[in-house]
């Protein structure tokens, strides 16, 4: 058994790779580029270039054929077609298990990852798990992400969530669930909504950041259009910025205000609290 991790430079794949290496599970990382921090064997992979599909699924050095794939869709609006094309290609080459990173508010058959979910469900002879996490804690601590950049430069972060509450989750908790789905002896067709252990408003997030970091961090409330403009200024296209800003309205309407025990049930560990995450990663905000 060899596992392919797509999105090799992303937040989740880095943590999953570390867990696989610690467990001595063979894996290959597929991404458009490699970095010095990357763990494991790398293959050049581009969702939008089908010519890279075959080489990505090849193995060398006595490794077993790839039979399991971690799917992280590309950050484009029309993301389903290239991922579905790759799933079909991989399945024709013997891949029988897929684990898809989706989102807590995206149901099977819905837009984007929901279309991929529906396609996986339509295939015979495979198993899959669709992981549907809520918003990542790491969005506040990762260079390049808008919340981190504005906290660093302005001492504030922006949202259109108003008083909406969300159960922020750590990427490490997602990775532990993904590890289980990728390596479990038996996997059916399943999905898991992954949530953190507490409901927080973004005002609560600002208060926690301020208390732990010892400086005043502000949650600046803006409109959807104002947020989209700031996302554009941070590098997103107009379409992507508008789509991402619109998700804040779902939060403001209570669309992600819920808790469950999925992470604990699947991993045997409670998910990380946001205050603990900030304390453990204080160095990220030292600029």
C-alpha cells in the first residue's frame, strides 16, 4: 500500500505526511513544486495538466503501487471537473480508496467539493471518506492568509460574520482524522463533519489572541463587499474574493453554529481548543 497526498504544500498534507512517516506508512507527495521542508518522495502534479497524472501515480524504489489518494482540490472556482478527471484516471490505474477534503457547509451534490463527493458516491468498487471541517485555526497563523497578514500589519483582522459563532478546528485534528481514513484496514463510503470543541465569535477570537499575545488584537467588522475588496488586495481574483467573502454571511446567519464528537470518536482525542492553539503557536505572531 502506498498513499498519494495531493496538495503537498498545503496545510493538511504537511501534517498528514508527518503522521504517515512516524507510522512508517509509504507515501508520495504530489504538488506543482517541492520545498526543502517537504517530507517524503515528491512527484510533480498539477490538477490542470493531465499530462502529470501518470507520473504522479508511478512508484519507484520498491514501493507498492498507489492504492489510496488524499484529495485536496485546487483553489479555483470550477474545481470539480479536474478533480473528477483525476479520480477516474486514478481509479483506472488501481486506486480503490479516496479521502476528500471538503467543507462543513458543503453537502453531497452541492457546489464545488459537493460535486466531487457525489461523483465518488456514484463509483462502484471503491471506498471513500469525505472530511468536512469547519474553518481552520491556522488561517490566523499562516503567512499569506488575510487574517494573519492584517494582524501582523494592523493589529486587527476583518470579517463580515457579525456575531455568528463557529467551532474553529486545528489542521492537526483534521490530519489525525485523515490519517485514520487513509490507513484504516476497512473503510466504507462515509463522510465526517469535523468541528472544534467550542463555539466562538470572531470577537471571542480577538479577545483570546489579545490575552495570550499580550497586545490588543481587534476584530474589525466589515460588509461582505468590503471584505471581498480586502481579499482582492491580498491576492485573490475578484471572483474568488467574492465567493470567499460570501461564506462569512453563512457564518453570520448561524450556518456553522454546531458541535459534535466526530474528532474524538475517530481519533480517541479531544480536538484542540483555540486558546491552546494560540499559546502553542505564539511564535507565529512574533514579527
